[in-house]
C-alpha cells in the first residue's frame, strides 16, 4: 500500500463529473493481415494480460480516506477484472466518425473504485480515407493521478516492439510477483491521517522558509531582455468548462520544425510550438475582437523524473512563460518566446525544479479540497476571473522509429490532455516517426469556434515556416 503524494492526490481531489482528470493517447495500427473483429479483440485482450506486470497502474486502485482528511492510498485490487477495462467499439456505429467518438470517450469520467485505466478498441478504421483496410485503433485512457506524459510513454514502450512479432497466446511474463492487497482497518488509516495532519503544517513552514531565499535568487537570475512580466488577465479560455469535449488535430512536419529550430541559436522545438500557438491565439482572438493588450501566457509541464526512476505517477513541475500574443511578426515572436521561455526555465532551475511540488506535498488534504472547491465556484463568476495563464502546452517526445503491437504497425499516434475550470484549452504536441501531431482539447464554453482555431494554427505554422524560408534565402 502506497500513499499518493501531493501532486497525484491533487488530481483525485479535483475530479469533477464535468471535468474528469484523465489523459489519453490514440494509437492507430495497420496489421499485416486483416483480422476478424472477434479474433482481434481477443488478441488485444491477451496481449494486455501478458503485459500487466509491466506497470503498477494496471492492477492497483484508490483507497480513499474517510471525509478526505488525508491523501488516498494505492492498493492492489483484489477484485481486479481485466474485462472491465477493455471495451470494443465499431466506427460504423458512430455517424460522427472518429473525432466524435473520441470526444465522447474523453468526456466520460472513469470509475474511481477500479484501477484507473481503460482501453477502447476501435474497429473498422479501414473504412476511413486516412487508413487502409484492417486498420484499428486503441484509445488508452489513464487518470492523471496514476501517471504523467513521460511515464505514459514508458508504458507504451512496454506494449510495443521495434519489429513485427507474431502474437503468441502461450507467451507468459518472465516475472509477475503481483499479489492482491487487503484493505487495512479504517481506524488505522484515520490514525495515520491525524499524524500526517499534525506533521504537515510544520513541514509546510519549513518548506516555505527554504523557498523564500530561493525565490529571491531565482528572481535576480532573470536576464533583463525587456520581456514583459506575466500579467493576470481575463481570456475566453479562463471560464467554467462544460461537460462536452471538442478535439481538433493539426499535423506538422517534424523535420520542418527542426529546421526552424536550427535557424536560431538556443531555440528548441518546444519554442517553435509555443510560438505557433501564440500566433494562433493572437489571430483567433483578433477575429473574435477579444485580444488583450498584454501578452497571454501558458503553463508548461516540465519533466523532473530521474533517469533511474521507473515508477508510475507524476514527476512534473510547471513553469509559466508568455506566448507573446502582442507580436504580429512570426520571426520576432519566435525570438521573444524563446527568450521568455529560457527566462522561465532559468527561474525554475534556480528556484529548484521540485520546490513547488515539495510545497504542495505538505499541504493538508482538507485545505486542498477547500481551495479546489473555491476555485471551481469562482469559475461561475460573471465574465470570469483574471489568471496568469490561459492554456497549457505540453510537448511529449515520442519514438522517432516505427513501433509494432504484435504484427500491427503503429501508423498514427496522438495525445490528449485535460481541461478544468479556469483552464479550458490544452495543447499536446506529440511526435512519432517524423510527424508532429498537435492536438487541442477544449469544451464548447472555452473554445466557441474550433474550426476557426484549427485554421489559425495552420496559418500560424505556415506563416512562421515561410518567414524562416525567406530569411534563409537572403
């Protein structure tokens, strides 16, 4: 039995029916031979059964503490049933096609009494013009309390091979020492909660005391390059989100993104993505007549996982950087975004990559619940409230070479984040085998015209690419 730390527990406490806290990946496969639906479904089930030992998340569930007076625990589920986690769908039963099915699945909250993952097998994708006959998809959904994007890629690697391999029903895992857990007595958990709640204020004071001088050093480490400071302001994306979900996808040439990156010193692919998003937000809000004078900013997840760590759960911190939506020229915006992002990275490094998460870890559970409920209530405030960020932009590097699920080649992959009240727009940039897919998650209340924003993203990418090409030719 393992207690969730502060960040993992925060995702469980913030779970809402209209804003579930799961992330997901869509994986599209092209098998070497067309297989009958029932046979394929059984093969997928058996493959997951053989790989259950590859990650702790597959067979452990939450054990909540009564009245949420302390963080919940992970316990090995003695009633684990694999068939409850693998669901079959046929694309022909969904008139809206794949985007509509994904939106429906991503809007559905998970059963918090079971291990927090689901696999939805999508049959019949060969009927779509994008894919060949026999293609199928796996929509894999996992609660954010159980893993972050980087630990998710490790789990995906455990399910795939670098070469096509024939499925074997007789394959057994080399080591599987899993044992079901027995829930402890509630009085034992309550007693431990009292001890934790006595210690946490003391630990919180100690962490805060260490944070103050670190914050001063971090503030003085920022270069004075005339980058605007982060400003608290309102935007259409900072409202209360609806229960529905909109998903839009933009495909980008990964090699072209790297060419743009190499054109300017100290520039990364992540800077290029942020600049494209900044340009798209600028165009979108101009068309709506709601572009603020000060530049909007984004939260950017930062991986703080040790290379030796193989645990599931979250090992992320957050930094905030301006998207320079106040700059029209794509080249100037890219340079400004790069400088702002490097400043934010330097600030985070000087402060300590785990400083904020260490502070969150010591917050009493009851206080966290109160703050989250208050924030959710503030989302109903007419016109919304001013916040320092309007979106989240996450860059998840995927494998640069083809992967195989048994004999089926992975031909397409994308990631999906989550949206919450006050942050109703989430971008995930995921690369795979030379293609970058930028997925955008929103609700109808936070992004009123998804088609327009999709066009703004493509226009922003094209404008930046053409501007770099013109400058390179001079």
